[in-house]
C-alpha cells in the first residue's frame, strides 16, 4: 500500500535522505517541512498517512509540533526521528501522542518498521531507544 508521508527536519540533506529511504519502501509521495511550524501547517493541509518529525527544529520542536497536530488530527500517526535517546524525551514524545520513536543512528529499516507499526495503530521504538529504557528500568543481572 503506497503511503503519503510528511517529513519534517531542519536539515535538507536529512530530508532528502529520508525521502530516498521511503521511496524504496513503497511510499507514494513525500512532503517536506524545514521547521516545526511548517510541519504543523502541512500536516493540516495535506493530511499525510504518516508524519515523521525531527526533535530539534526551529519554530517548534517535534514534540511541540506533535501536540498541535494532535489538536486537529488526533489519529494521525506520528514518529519522532531524533539523535537523542534521553529517557525524558522518550516520555515527553509518547505523552504528546507520538507513537514511533526512532533514533537517527539506528538502521533505516527501523524507520520503515516504525512507519508501518504506527499506521496499524501500534507503537514502535527503535533498538537504541528501547535499550535506554531497558537499562533504566530493568535491574542489573545478578552475577553472584
């Protein structure tokens, strides 16, 4: 099933790279935004099947943009694609309605898996993000 995807990242080369990855994964069209304000506007105007948001962007960060998108499109599947694996950011993202959390350092296939998961209504965390929570909340193994 060909999807329409909105990619918001302040780096043009990152937007272009993500676009290439998505086109190889049966994505029909990719709309790009260079900041959070533009991402909110384009999400409302184009009603994409999936929105991929960077965290650090001018105007609004990805979490702030997600909150605003949720106001008019509460069911729109949102993914945060970021270099930051901080526990507090993961919690803020999911609290804002983001359902996919993918680290830029993880494989491109993780973004594709996240995209399909959030379209089905599921949540997705890439391995790097999952590892942060695993290390935080699970006790160290008893080696004694």
